[in-house]
C-alpha cells in the first residue's frame, strides 16, 4: 500500500483484512440462520396467515391509512355510545356469564410466560333501533336467554333474547328498559354508497373498554349492494364478534358475526341485519309451534345412489342439544317416515311437525346408508332463537357465488360471497363453506371450480361437496349458479 | 409541504435560530433544537412525524460523519500517549454514572431491572452535540482533548455495557419457558458479539478500501464524494446487517487514520461541507420530541437527570484526580459531558422490541431527560469549557461560511 504510514508488511494488513472479512461473513451467515424461521416451527395455518398479512402490507397504501386515521378516530367516538358489550346474567348487578379459562401469555421480564386466565365471556353488540333492540353475535344463544348489556356509559342494562338466526350468526336482544339510550345505529344517516376499501370495526370488551380496528378489504371488497365479506379475524372467540363495522366516514355497513366451524368471522351486511331483526320481531309475537331441531333438504335424484335411498328427506344439520339431537339424529340421515306415514318432501315434513302442539311424541323412521331404524322424538315449543332456517322459502333465483383461495388449509375454495344474500339458506351454501368437489371432480382451487362449472350445461343440477367445520356435506343446487 | 421546501426552511430557520441564541451566549445547536421543537408536533406541527421519519436519513448521515471524525482519535500514536489513562478515566466516569443513577432510581421506587438499564443508558454522551460545541468554540487545551478522547471510548463502552445489561436482565428475569437455556444464552451472546466484532470488522474492511482508494484521489471534490460515499455505505450496511452504525463509522475513521499518511485531508474535507447536515440533525432531534414528555417525566425522570450529572462529575473528579489529569479536567470534565441524546433515544426505543416490560418507563424517563439535556447540556458544556479557559477568542464561525 503506497500511502501506508505504518511499517507493517503486506502480510500484516492481509491478515487483518481477512480476519475482518471472516468475522463478517461467518457472523452474517449465522445471523441469517437465526433470523430465518425454522420451517417446522409453524403450523400451515399460521404460515398462510403470515403470507396473507405480508401481502396485505405490500398492498397497504400507507399514505391513505395516515390520511384516514383521524376520520376513523372521530367516527369511533361518534359510534362508540351505541356499541355495547354483552355478558350472560339475570340481573344487572350479577353478571353470571360463562367464564372462560384460557391460556394467555403475560409478559414477565420482557418474555411471554404462559398462564391460565379466567375471564367473563362476552361479545360485542350494538344498539340497533330506538325500540331497545340490540344486535349481537349468535354465540350468546348458548349462554341462555337473559343478558346484561353494558354501554359506553358503563351502565348495565338487563335484556332478553328476542330471537336469532344461527345461519347468519346473528342474535337480537331486547332491552328491558328504554330510558336514556344512546342514538341507535340503524338510524344513522345513510351516506353515499362508495365502494369500501377500509372498514372500521368497533367492539367492546367485557371490562367495558372500547375496541377499534381498521381492516383493509383487499380482495374482499365489501360491495355496497350488500353482500358479505370475510374478514381477516382469526380468533373464533374474538371480542369483536357482534361489533359494528362502519366505513371510516361513519356509515354502518354491518356487524361482525362468527362463521360456524370457521376461525374467521364474516361481516353481515346491514340490509340483512334489518331483515333478520324484522323477522325475529314478527316471530316473537307468534304462538309457539312444535320444534325438533333439524335442518332439512329434499333429496335430489343424484343423491339417491350415494345415500342408498329412493325416497325421504335429507337431514343436513341437527341443532346441538335439540330434541332430534338427543334422540340420536345426525346430519346425512334420511328421514323416511313420520308416525309411520311416508315423508315426501321437506316442506311437508315441516308443516306436519309444526302442526302438532309442543310436547307431542313423534316416531321417526330414519335410514343411514342402508340401515333403517326408528327413533322417538318429543317436540318442544319453538323458540325463535333456536331457528336454523333463514327465510328459506323464497323462490329460486340464479345464485352468484364468489370463491376465494382457502388460505387456512390450502385445499378447496372458500365461498366468499353469495348473492342474492337471502338465498343462502335455500341453497344450503354458506359463507365460509369450503368447496372441495363439484359434480364428482375434486376442487383444489377456485379456478378449478370455474373450469368444472363451465363444463356443466346451464340449468343442470350440480352436486357440490362442501366441507363445513368438521363435516363434509353434499349439496345439490337446482338453481343456476354463476361463479364470479 | 414538499420535503425539499421543508429542508430549505429548516436550514434557514436553523441559521436564524442559531444566531438568536448566540446573543444569549448559548451554543447555536440549542437554537437549532428550539427551531425543531417549534416546527414539531408540540407547536406548529409543520414537521409531522412522517416528515421527520422521511428525513431521518439526514440524521443518520450526520451521525455517521461525526463518528467518522471521532474515530480519528484512535490514531495509534495518540492512543499510546493517552490510551490507558483515558480508558481508566472513562471507566471511572461510566462507573460513577451507573452507580449514582441506579441508587437514585432504586430510591425512587423503580425495580432493579429498570434502574440497571437506565443506569447504563445514562452513560451515553451525545457525541454530536458535544463535538459541535467544541467546534463552535474552536476550543483547545487539556479539557478539550480529554473530552474528545473520552467521547469515543465512552460511547463504545456504553454500547457494550448496555448489551451486557440487557443480556443480564433477560437472563435473570426468566427466559421463555420452552426455549432451551443454552440456546437462549448462545443467541444472546452472539447478538452481543456480533454487534461489537461485526461492526469493528465492517469498519476495518471499509477503512482499508477507503485508504487504498483515497491514496489515488487528489481533487478536493472527488475526495468529498469518496468519503461521503464510504460513510453512507458504512451506515447503510450496518442497518442491513444489524450492526452498530456508531462503532462501524468510528472504526472506519480509526482504520483510515492508522493506514494512510494522507488521511488527514480526507477528514478535513468534511469539515467545510457537513454543517448543513448537523443543522438538520438538531432541528429533527427537536421535532422528534414532544413537550408533553417533559410533563410525564415524573420523580424518576428528575432523579435520573440529576443523578446522571452528579455521577459524571463525581466520576470525573475522582478519576481525573487519581490519574493525575490537570486541575481544569478534574473540575470541569464531568460538566462537559452532560449532552445526552441520539444513542440514548435509540437504546430507549430499542427496549420496546427487546425488553417490552420495561420499555414504557425507560422511554418516558429518557425522552424527558433528553429534552432537558438537549437544551441544558450544550450550555453547561460551553460554560465548563469557558471556565477552563479553553475558548479561543479568534474562533471561527463555521456557519458564516455557509
């Protein structure tokens, strides 16, 4: 080195330089191995979510986020009075709600330590109208019929269950007293219907603290016309369930509801909430009808071979702890007869059961893959909250279904939206169902489904194989279906 | 407002602010800092959090430049002259600071972990504020020499001790249940060693490169391009590799001064070009802080601020006395080391990711104290140097050349 002022040999400098390079390379490589997460240390679900979140981060328009933050906070303050938390309990003084013990991490010396935490189970909800109706997650139905509703003012109000639609995940409560209520959300002014890219979720925890979250609807555009969108919430017991979903400017879009058997939650559009509240209210004034707790479907000809029957009505779902459940009926059973009279169709069977007074004993002939048995079921009075049917008797219209990639388990395609919304019940398809087969062909991805669909002549019935929670259900769609 | 417009505004307002406070015989960086506070969220909010973040790159470059020039202190000849004595003095001052702050905070009711971590953070001395005051005063003498020699050692020491302290707190505070202890200790040790040795290694490699190349470049403008480019590469590479920019740029300067005969001109060339960067640095530092953090400082914060100064002066007094430093050093060195900022804020914010349990308290105390120190520190340093009689009357005003 020409300019070197020390008298060391070139070997000295080469030595120092190589040592420094060695430290850098070795250290850098080791550091990299520390930073790269172990491939086996994570569940596929977590990984999928992480990918999703990374993707979202890329998509995020940070400037936009910054620009709306203040509006969001204003909105949160404006909406907050109507957002409530709901626990089970008979009187406002005595919350009796189920307590959940879960493993949580508390930070000790900067490190997460696992500990069991007891907490009063609660969901969010919001005051829907001036009549004291509160809409919330249908999870509350499992807790009983009496509830305590606590709002921003920390005043505890008692309420009772008015009704629920399990298919939609929505429950409606009625406050016992109507004094001093904040402005309900149904009466918030309707703003212009811009497509939504950001949504603010507002909830309340059991301790009364307000929860606010901002979601980016990347790829899940919630349409102003009112279909549902899957949200990215991954906690089934999320305190946000039942929370209000509003645009940053404060227009109420809907309510966050759980999707049965799925770790995600969905956003139920306000139009649908309105329809359910209306129906629940009408139902609550009717005299009691008999109920056994099954969801039924007519047998399609294609099912005959699969189920090894030629007549009867298919049981698609059995309400847990309902009379039919206790008698041992299961989904995929086929009801052949009622009180020794052959059953022809689902509406006929429903009419027969509902015509009987509560407490009647029914003899039901059931077959399951060939074997025939007879079970005895005692009907109980119909409670609206137990209803599984959601306006199921509308005439068929072509369904428009949008499928999305299944980020959670990878295979199959998730039903992201169904239009028109009212028909989800008719079609027995639900948001969050995972389509794994179509007309006998396996569906691995959403494009698979579109490909198979194109090969089906329009107007032909389709046989959908659906995974819903732990069950796999076979569904026939007679109506034309358009995949979007 | 466009960022370019803002930079222009920052520079001119800083100049004006610097002149204004000089009328009060206060170092001009305090003026820059006030301009920052004024433009920041506490007052006009012209500099929002976003713009401050966007301009962070200027601050990082400024810090890189100042540490690069501090690195020149590690010239072997100079080191042989002052080496061991300064090292001991540094240990005295650091020890004094750590002990005083820990005891004070324990008395204020903090837990030992918070007290220990804050005690270590308190040893930090803002190199940029201190050096700029010295430059502004054009000071010369034993005190000035001691300060410059000490700054480098002290801040390397601060980073090392902080690494060890954080390691201790994590180890004794209980690691994660499932992870094996050995693996945990190994990883922590690696991070500590990597931060030190890796940074030095990077500085050495880049220093060799700069020395070799620097010998072939003559023209002033080209030298500037070369030095600036290398410092930027050093700062950028440390971010990429998770190293300490402070140690790397300092090592870069140290390697250069020890390798190249003509290296002094590489250092000199920066002197005339960097003042705008420092102005931006201090304005941004002011804009970073909120007056409200002063209100939140609490008893611990006041204890910390006072104990830090006491610890430094006591350590300097005892150390300089024992080691036979001149009387002016013994009396005034501690007071000259009051400025407290950049690295301390960095360490306090770093707590959020490495030890979140203590991060809030530490950030509150440090941010509040830094706010006080950014104003009081340079003033006290100037007074101390003035008392020691090391201000050269014919001192140049670097900014009048801008």
